[in-house]
C-alpha cells in the first residue's frame, strides 16, 4: 500500500467499490476509523491527504477538509470519526464493538470525553510547545490516572472487556502518540511504569491487538513527524514506499 499523501493538483483515485477512507497517516482521529474497520474485518481503501496542501476534491467528502472522511457510496461520505465509527458498528453488526449494555455505553462515552483534556495537552506539547503551561502537564497526568483507575475498576484486560471494543479503539491512537513526547524533550509527559503499572500493561496489550498492530507506528516514528512539523515542513511522506514520492523523488539505482 502506498502511503503517499495526495495534495493540491493531484487527481482523485478511481473508486473501487469498497468503502474508502480519506485519512492522514499521523492523524489519531483518522486512526480511530482505520482501527474500527480493521477490527470488524471490513474491506476498505485508504487515501492519504496532505493537510497542508489539500487536494481540491477532499472538500466534496468533508466540508472543512478534515479527516477522516468515509466514502460509503460513490461521491457520498460521512465525516468525523465518532459519527463514522458508530455508523460502521451499526451498519456492520457482525462484530459489535460497542457495549451491549446502555449504561456501559454511556460510561464509555463519558470516559472518552473525560480523557479529552489529556489529548489537548498532548497537542500543545507536541505542536505548540511555546504555549505549554505547568497546568497542562497536570491535566495530562490527571487523564492518565483516571484511565488507570478505570482499568483497575473494570478489572478486565481491555476497557471493553476480554476483547477490545469501541472505547479502546477510540482512546488508543492518543496513547500510541503519548509515548513520543519524551523523545522530543518532554520528559515530564513520560508514562512511568512505577506509577502507571496497570496502564502500561494495557498499552502493551493493545500494541499486540491485530487491528492495532497492522497500523501501529513506533514512538520514534511519531517523534520524527512531530519534529518535522515543528520545523515547518511536515514530512507526510516519510513512510511512502512507492517508486517516486511526490515530495522527494527517489534516486534511481545505478
């Protein structure tokens, strides 16, 4: 699979008949939808988008040009990961990812909502470091502590239960990226195993979930992308393995 990010002037690839996801390889929100499709074993195509130089046609699928967007029929799409993922779970119920109990579904949504401030702190630390304040570090760790407490209370391998579900695939993309922060000089954001033993065990278990493993990127890779963006030239195509990368043509072998 090519991981080249299409940009302004690039042609929209032809529709193959499968569901199609417009994403950005380093976007946690887009990853939520990819993981949902993987977990439910739904065939799909991926089209990666350069969010700094957006192709003109992305606005036909997502009014603000955001990702993810899901093309479910030719020219028809949904956008926003939460909307997309609930739609997928209800449209393709063979492998349900949401809790069957209405109360647990509500509790899962509350957990996701309560974790949002920690995600915001991550974005500031990663992409707007000059605006970082001590209170944001506290907010970040408060989010981690709350997540660990919930894991201990539920006493299951994953938040969903014995197998991961919607709540796990919704939170995971940020946990994956959190591990990159110490690598870019933000040691105060480290997830210390002595303090977060239960959470670290959960993180390691999630890395080995098939739906996650096939799309997972190491902390070092996320750190490289974060640093490239901080330098003003986000390297969207660092993972591209096609013959010619749109950002940097490969030299021919002698």
